[in-house]
């Protein structure tokens, strides 16, 4: 599919241009883009594609420079006091990421504030701003009246009533509703040390699990019909909406929708590189480019792309599936090591194994969390089983508490060699067929 290859190349080169440490002041991309279109219309596709690819890099460089011009030019040491009107982007046990002044993001290391707000809420903060950090003296919370936030608050309130311990309530709320603020520090630390923190954030993995379960049930009831596909897409989209519509979940929703439609229409998986590129473009448009600076989105798109390009499935029943998951963990851990290290400060070598071990516990806890919303003995039984699931899960993770390491510059050669080895290993499955 020539259009799929071209879209992937243009998208990748645009991202390359955007993330380069420099930009261009003028829209130079107009020249090669116009020449490329003319060459394509004239019948010279090869030169047309080359010129369009060159223009996409220039677009990234120009957009990078343009976005940088919108940043506030005050130095990190600039000190300002006052009352700040903020919107909560996310909250953790350590603080909250707040959006102020037309989308400018600052971090508040205030546990009391973090425990009082949720994603989407508004908050008035009396404090001092130094660069990208906001010191809070006092605050007043204004809860969001958006439908998804009200539903999420009601559901999390039900879990607080039904479940027994703080660990279980916080993990169920994180896995199903994306609410991570109440996770105890000790619990959060063990997930970070074992490289399984990504399991606590509602992401593409969670959307894929929900989508698969809904599709299985819908096909049991309605058969392999368009109605089953439509119901799956509708419920999957509703879950993405209720979970806060983060960039990673929206990406998974877009890709899942196209895959389901293609399977139903032609009976085979579509070009995943094309779908990946299309999802990137849609999110850039919907967020006016702010998704490009979202660390969570960067990790989500990078992880999926690494699996598309370097992933491999192993034959066999249970053993083959376990090996496939472990190999996927190795691919993602290696490919994202520089980004993970720069974001979280360290990389865990135990991440692939810990992820494989954690998946059954995560699935079980998600199912029990849903069942616990019912009544009577069923809810009580689910609550007790959820406690045991969390207890065993955490004890296993504590046993996998290996030493983490920080990615250094001298490791780049080893990292690149590892990528090449994964490329050659995946080539046995037909690496270059991904570009056809």
C-alpha cells in the first residue's frame, strides 16, 4: 500500500524534525512540498515522495521553532506571588500537574492538594511560582461538572464503600478509572522499581483488554456481524471517554476502531504502520500539537511503534504466548530505556518478567473491581478476593525488587547494538513485510 508507506514516512520524518534540538524560522517546507506535488501530478512519484518527505522534516523544524516561541521566556529563577487559577492535568501522591495561563503547565509538590483534586477539576491556588514549580500556601477546589468526571467520582466512591484496604481501593481506581492520586507511596515505589508503573495508568493496554472482552461477549451474543463490531466500538469509546480520554487511550481507541472495521470488512489486519501514523496525525490535530510534548503520549506511541517494527510472536499455546509477552516486554524496555530513564530517573531490568507476572493479577483485579460494584454476597466475595489478589501481587513484586540503573551517554552504543539485534531477530518473521 503505497499511501500507507508514504504516510508513515511523512509522519516519522515530521516527528524527527520536531524533536531535533533546533528549528527554522521560516516556512521553507512550502518549496519542496509544492515541488513534490507538482512532480507527483506529472507522474514522477519517486521524486515527488522524496520532496514530500524532505518537506515533512522542514515542517517539524518550523513547528518546533514556532512552539518554542510560545513558551514563557522567564528564567527558572523568576519568583512570582499571587492567586493562580489552575486546571488539574493529573494528580499523584506527591503532587499535581496544573495548567495555568493559557495552558502553561506547572508542578505543585503538595500532597494535601493532590489528595483533594482529580483530573479535570479547577483549583484556585494562593502561592508562589518559580519557573515551572508552584509552591502552594492555600487552595480552593472547584470540582469539574463534566459528565465523565461526575461518573468517575461516583464509581470511585462506590469502590471506597465496597473495598476494604487503601491499597486495593487505589489500585482498582487506577486500573479502571485512571485515578492514581490515592496510591500509597510505598506501593507506587515498588511498581516504579520493578518497571511496572505503566500498568497503573489507564493506557492502550487497558483499552485493548476492555475491547477484547467486549468483542468476545458481543460476538457470543450477536455473532460475527457488524452489530457486534459497532457495539464494541461504542463501548470501547465510552470507556476511553470515562477514563479521561488521555492521549494514550485515545490512540488505542483510534487504532482499535480501524482494526475492528478492517477485520470485519476484509477479514485481515490492516497496515499497522498506516493506522499508527493516522492516529498520530489525528491526535496532533485534536490537541493543536500539545500532544507532542506529552511524556505519556510519547511513551505510548513509541512503545506501539517498537512492537510494530520489532515485535514477534512465538508459536505454541501457553508457552508461546508467555514468550511472546516476555519478548514484547524486552522490546519496549530496551527501545524506551533512554526516555524512561530521563523521565523516571532509572530503568528496571526486571520490567519484562515483572510485567508478565503482573498481567494475570491485573486482569483479575480489574474483573473483581467491576464485580464489586454489584450488591450482596457477590460484591462481598469480590471484595475479599480483591484483597488477596493485591496482597499476593505486591508480595511478588517486592521479591522482584532488583537494582535499577540510569541510562548514561556511553550506553548509547550498547543501546543501538541491542536495537539492531532485535531488528535481525524479528526479521525472521519478515521484517520488511511491515513496509509493504
